[in-house]
């Protein structure tokens, strides 16, 4: 096991709270304890090494961690280990913790993907709403003020295209049609 100098002085970290069947209990690794535990087994990294503790020893030895909150892997409720995980806990705790880390990273990735999907759905909905507003705006007949704002240009187009005086009776409809085209409607 590689131990870095920083690990020798680091503060203990609660990594997981697990549970095994009573028949598969493990031994608490608190100095002088040796009791077997199966419920609420606390896995703690201290001095660069992972150890397991029963609830009483954990509370006695690591009161600061108890107040600090949740374990790195999982929740405050004990996770019931599978037979394979139980074997890893007893034989290769670091490998079990590596598995927990992989699960944690995968869960974080799933959460990120879900957030991205939800954000994508929100953006798509906002775009659909914007398109619906634009479509409704295009279906709305132009107001008299809007027509008036482009009327000189519309009259010029009618005059050039049809060779008529747009101010004479009967040509107003063409002016309005050209005004709507200029307004994009």
C-alpha cells in the first residue's frame, strides 16, 4: 500500500455505513474492541488506510465526524451489502471502496446527464413557445399604425409595379397588400 506523508496527518473521513447479515458479521477494528458487528458498520479512512468500526466505537473515536454529516459513499442509512461486497469488505476493503467510488461517479454522471436532458427539454419548450408567439404575431393582422409606418414604401412599390396612382380610389387594397409584405405578414 502506498502511503503518502499527507495521509499520515489527514483527518479521518467517514467513507460508508454498511450492513451485513448477522452470520457474516465483521470484527470492529477499534483498538482493544474486537466485538463483531453486522449493523451500521462504519468504514473510516484514517492515516491513509480504511478500517471498520461498530457504531459505539465510531461515535467514541470519531465524534467530530459524527457531527460532520453523511459518509462519502451512500447515505446515513446503512447499505446492505451483497455477498460479493461482504467478501470484499472482509478481504479487500480498498477494492470495495473503489467499487463504491465507481458507483458514485456513475451516479454523478447520471445526474449530470439528467440535468442536461431536463435543461435541453426546457430550452426546446421555450423555443416552441417562442415559435408559437412568432407564428401568432405573423397571423395577427397589422395594425393601422404598422401599415402607416410602411405606407409610403408600399405606395412607391404599387406605383412602380402597376403603373398606377396608389392614392386614387380602388388601389388601396394593393397598398395594404404591399404594406403587409413589407411587414412580413
